[in-house]
C-alpha cells in the first residue's frame, strides 16, 4: 500500500473518495483516473507560493504532461497560464475556450501552419527556438499586430536527471546557447523586428529534478546573461521563464522538495542577484507540468494471471501495455503498485508487471512487491498522471483508455475510451 492512499471497509482503494472497483465496473480497464482535488491543490500551491512582493510572477501549466479539454478548463479555473508545443495542443486549448493571451507556444520546430494557427488565434507569446523559426515567423507577421516573443536559451546547466529528460547540455536540440556569440546577433534581430515585441528568455533544464540548487543555478546563470545582453546590446530583458522540471513522487526513492518553502526562496534569490548585477528584476515565469499532475494519476488494470518463467522470473499479466504506460520502456522509470481490491493484504513476492504488447520491452513495472495476484484482481499503478495519457499510442492497435476525474466521492468521464471504429477512422482502402 502507498503511504498516501485511502481505503474503505472492503479493503478497496479510494480515489477522490470513489471505490476503484466501482470505477472499473463503470468504465472498464485499462483506465486512467485523475484525482481532481489533487490537481487543483497542486495548482493552488504553485499559484500561492510563487509570489514575492517585489517580483512579478506567472505560473504556466506545461500541457504536454496531460491535456484534454476538461484539463484546459480546470487550468483556466485555477488561474494558471498554458504552455503548448504543437498545433494539436494549441487546438485543444483554443477549442476548450482557454484565453489565447495566456497561451505560450513552445517547441523546437514550429511549422508555418502551426505559426499561422497561433497568429490567427492571437496566441499570447511565441517562444522562438532558433533562427529558422524567427525567419518563418517574420515572414508571417506585420507591424499592425505586434507579436510577443521570447527566445529559448540554453544555459548549459547539467540537471541530475535521466539523459532523455535533461535538456540543457551544450548539445541539446533545444534553444540557442548563451555561449554562442551568434546568439547575441539573434537577440538583436528579434529586438529590431518592428512586428515583434521581444520580452525575454525561456530556458528549461530538464524534468524530475530534486535539487533546489539546479533551479538556483539556472536562475543565476540566466540573470548574468541578462546583464551581459544589457551591457552588450543595451537591451533590457523584461521576462525570464525558468521552465518546469519540479520533481514528483513515484517511489520512495523520490524526494520532492517543498514547493511552499522553495518557491519564495527562489524568488528572493532572484531579487537579490538582480540587485547585485544592477539589472531590473525581470518578471519570473515557471512552467510545471509533472509536479501538477503526476501524483494525481492512477492507472487501473485487470490482472489475468501470473507466469513464472523457466528462468525464475515472475510476471503479472495485465490488460494494459507500454501503449498506455510508456515511461518504463522509455526512461526505465520506476513505479509503485498495489492490488486495488486487496489493499490490506500482505505483499509476498516480487513481480514484473507486463501487458499485452508484442515486445519484450513491454514492461509497466520492473520490480514491485505484491500479494500473490489472482485472476480478475485489479492492479493500481500510482503516480501515472503525467506523461501517460499524453504519451499513449495505438501500438498493436490497442485502444487508448478512458480518462476519468474523481472528486468528493463522484466520478466523471473526461475522455471516452477509444473504440475499434476510432482506430480505422482515417484508414483508406487501396481499392481495386
Ligand atoms: C519547455 C518545457 N517547459 C516545461 C516542461 C515541463 O516539465 P515538467 O513536466 O518536468 O515540469 C517541459 C517538459 O519537457 C518543457 O520542455
């Protein structure tokens, strides 16, 4: 059992006050369940803690972690802004009625069509990644409608996290390096463009970061660069977006720091360093994704049985797969799980949880202690709110699960389970 879980008298897991088995019978498995109150609480923690009486701030939800129309509505209700990285994410936000002025359009390879979509809908800020993007954007803008832009810079900071979710090493595909002399020319040309309003820099050092110092180092390096830009070009950088990356709890090895105490400290540090560097303290923006949704998510699976291999490995077979749970295969991510219908049973054995995909790498959890599972037991995998639904695929033509929000003992469907018809909707016949 997870230390933060609640159960009822039948030893069933409760998610947002709803019995996990009730959810299974209503919506089937595999099923993504999001505890709505947990998401809202995280939003409120970021909004109330990322404040300083001398520093302007903004909290932006990184929608790549988990996005659908209901989530856009929730984020709007909680007052956060929204980061999108593709035409698809942008379209979802626009369709949900999310205020365009509060949308930040990121990504390292924005197409002409995506930029047009952003301009047509007056998306608030475009975060440019490189010179080519500047050329593409410049070809579409005019002086009558100035576009707010930021530039993604790479401060070369090495956050201690998995290589694939680390983004600011010098050879990262994102942004332009602050050590590259050409970057100053790029800043100058953005600034000189009469159709653009250059507001500042964006950087993001990676994900699942547990070291407060990584963020402080990021802020300090960026502030020094802002000073450098002021000295070299006479350009005052008004805004600094420090990206996301705040860690979440997956297993007991993960120890996220307290946002309530760290975020005000970070702002105070930024204020003091700006003073020392004799620059105006920029507005500071952050972009958490994972930390807002990861721990609110639970995936429910039906177990069909177990298999002990000749080599001595114990598998648990579920009706899920790497198609709905990719992070283990992709990043060797670790998870914790329980039997949602036998929450108080003693754990007995170590298992590898797998699913239906035709891949040896189809691993949901590599090692987890469980009671001996029986057919039709329900497995719950914890902390699956971030980068699960959003990374899900139809590999093996498996159907993407439904997404349900729970709160105050009630559940509501926010994304329907796919059907076989959905799978073939865009397929065209070869004909004769
Ligand atoms: C530009 C940018 N901002 C924010 C995030 C969110 O990161 P996290 O979910 O770790 O908070 C990411 C994640 O990749 C990102 O690329």
